[in-house]
C-alpha cells in the first residue's frame, strides 16, 4: 500500500500548538504521522454528517479528510473532545 501525504490546515496547526502539554502534542503528532501508512486505522470513525473521519487520542480528537485519488490526508481540526464537533 502506498503512503499518503499528510497536509494540515493552518487552523488545525494553531489548535495543535495551543494544546497544553508537550507530551500530549507528541502523542497527537505521532498519531497523525501514522495516518500516512494507514489512513483508516482501527478505531477511526467516519462522521455521519460529512466525508470526514476522526481518530481519538486520549481526550483529543483529530478530524481529517481522505482523498484516495491523490493519496492525501487533510487534517481539518485538532481539538479537545468537548469542542471537536462544533
């Protein structure tokens, strides 16, 4: 299987930088990087209202879109679970 290219929206990058501890940021970044090899890992969920997927990393959620035709993953949002679907 080919590796996907990961792109992160500027707003998602700012949300990631605003996360409290360095340890949490590292966990989230490594989970996003792992999406390049497997864009639909065990535990990912397709959101019903759109074409987006989400993965859970502790109390945080990463919402992303997969473009299989061009092998690209676009990270839309990185947020705490209480704010991620707004």
